[in-house]
């Protein structure tokens, strides 16, 4: 009787340990928006794009962990000194340390400029200004307090917002 009880206890303990381990592993794969303290450490102070460098607007910067060692970072930059054609398609930077999908389209590892257009699209350009991706943005009319740029967790990744417009960024 005592032997059976001990086996049951050991088996139960092993099952609980495996369940806890599974929760930790699963938790590492769930996207999470980075907090303010860590954000200050990982967001660059300025960003180079098409021959110019603009300072980052730290209040309009966001980052998310798509997995334990996979980050995406986005931020608006001060483009007041840029030509109007550059400002029209470049309002900020998008950095990813692993391949991601944006709005269902693949984007490789790298640093890019981005802009949300008035016609409801997000355009991603390489640092030379060449467009590499354009996707339709969705509108979130229920968003109570839209900000110029933010990220929130979503069921299938993270939402990158510009005001009420957003695209889904997901690990590949």
C-alpha cells in the first residue's frame, strides 16, 4: 500500500513538473510587448535613413518579443529636416532581428524605414529608400486612446499601430 502511494506521489510530482515546464516553454513563444525600462535600453537614440539621421521620439517608440530571443523595435523619428518626399514615406524605423511577417507578407532580418500612408497602407523601405513591402492597414475604431505609435499583443502576433491604423507583425 505504501509503495503504491509513493509511486502515485512521484508520478503526480513528475506530471506537475512537466506541466510547469511546458508552461514556461509556451510562455517564451508568446509575443509580449516590452516594458518602458527595457525599451529605454534597446531603442536606438537616432536612426539613419536615405543619407540622413533623425533622432528617435522615445515617447513614440515600442518593441515586442516574438519569442525568447526575437525582438521587433519600431519608433518614430524627427523628420523635420527631411525633404517632403522622404517625410511622406518615412516616419519611423522598424528593426527586426529575425524574419517576420507583416500583414501576411514576409520581411527579412534588418533595419528599415516605414510610413503609414493616408490611403491606409504601411510601406516598409530599406535604408536606401527602396520600397521592400507594402501592406494594407486595418482600422481599430474601438481603440479608446490612439497614440502616434504603439504595439499591443494580439492573438496572432503583435499589432503595430499608427493612430487607429494597425498591421499584424508575427514571427515566421
